[in-house]
């Protein structure tokens, strides 16, 4: 039995990392989902095959960042058969993404007590939730159990969670070491048909991102380059496109961290108009550091990637302008976020929180946080 929840909690376009849709777009998407479900329900397949087809369609939406549509399909399959392990996993998945942790944990507990094969996968999902909500000791206990597994997928999941836990402890070297342990497993397991975030590039990418946060851009660049070199012409074309865009973004972040702001902008300038949502964040960062925080806020006003990252950048812009009360409010909003997503986004979120804590170490915001 294939356990899809292995990737949960701890996709390149995922939950808060996706573009926000207008009401009109949401209605169109809803109609598409309804039509899809109707077409699958009305086939001549046996009921179990219909449910499997609808659930697989749900995972397709999920892995492409459309959580609302995935939720609609998963809710239907769970309603048709609430005893099926994969239906339970699917509903637990969307509940965790939506911040309904108690519901997700209750569903995962059902699996633990019913299926010994699925138990370790459920442990990983529970550990990710505990890690995110600050119950690190519970997460560590589950991770230690997972690391004893002979299954590659389970150990890879455990290394991801252990890396996030290390970031939260400010143990950057340890976080990097755990991510390095993922790489050989990812290389072993990856095929051109694997979900996008199972590509080994993302392991290299996250190590690079950790180095960027630690202000070691040259080390970061080495890992970004090594990850890109692992791209293969036989990979899914969409995966290749997303990874190349990501590499462009983080090549610009490397130049940004080196203080080469003009070169950073030039690196993504040709792609900016066609992908403002992809490069709006780095452009806002550049404007903030060049002393143009209000221009950065203008960029962010049209930047459709909502969630903790946009809120964080708005806080940075207000901080740079000396509006410490506004900055403090936005940073606190980020630190209290209850929806993040899968393992990749948990890493990004943990690094953003570390960057906020580094800002708070500056007594200026502490001293002036109650006034503008």
C-alpha cells in the first residue's frame, strides 16, 4: 500500500506559498472539481476503484497547491469509506494543512492502532505537527523511533523533521547535517514520475537556504549548483521548469546576500514581468535594503503570494522605515501562524522565524516596539 502522507506537513506551489485566487477563479475551479467528480462517480468502475480514482485526483490537486479542491475530493472519499487507511490519511492531511491539528492527530491515532505497516508513516505526520506547535519532546520521541526503521521513506521523513527541530534550536550545523543525510535516500528513491518535491534538488536547495540564513552565501551557492546539476532531461517538464525558476530566484538571493543588489535584480529582470509572483519577494528585499521600503510595500501590495512570507516582508519594510510598532505587529503575526504546509514549507517557515528572532536581537525594535 502506498502511503501518500509521507510528504505531509514537513510542493513547490503549496498552501500559503501559492497565488491567492479571486472569487471568480475559485468558482471556476470549484466547477471543474464538481465536473471531475461527477465524471468519476458515473463511471462503470467498481465502487472501490471509483473511490481510488477520486482520491488520486485529490492528491493531484494537492501536489499542485490547490488544497481547497483536494479537500473537496478527500472529504467525498472519506464519506464513502471512512475505514480505508488512505482515505483517513487524506483527510488527516488536509486537516493538518488547514491548522485543524486535533482532528488530524485523532485521525492519525486511528491509523496507529489499526495498521502496523502504516504506523511509522503516521508517526512522521504526528511528529511534524508536534514540531510545528512547539511540542518538541513529543516530536523527538517519534523521530527517534522512525530513525530505527529499515524503510528509506521513513528515515528520510525523520531527517526532515529533525532538521526543522534543529533550526528551531538555532543548531544550524546540525540542521544541515540532517538534510545531508536525506540526499542519498532521495537520489535512490526518485524517478521522473515522483511528486515534484521528492526531487533531490530540494534537499540541496534547503541546505543552501539554511546557509543563506546563516549569512554564508558562498556555501549556499555551492549546494544550489549541485542540486541543479542533478536535473535530468527525463524529469517531468513541469518539475524542470519549476526548479530552474527556483534556481534563478536563489541565485538572486545569493547575490543579494553578497550585497550585490543591482546584480541580483539583473539576474531575474528578464523573467520578472512574466512571473511577478515568483520574483516579487526578492525584489521587495532588494528595495528594502536599498533604503526604499515604501517602494517595497508597493510591490508587496500586488504580490499575490499571501501568508507568512509576505507578512514577514511587510514587517521588514516597516522596520526599515522605523515604524517599529507596525513591524512588531506583523512579525508577531508570522510567529503565531497556524498554517504552514509540508516538510519543505516547514523548513522555510522555521528559517523565516529565525530571521525574525535575529531582528529581535536588535534592541532597537524592543526599545521602540510600542511606538511608530
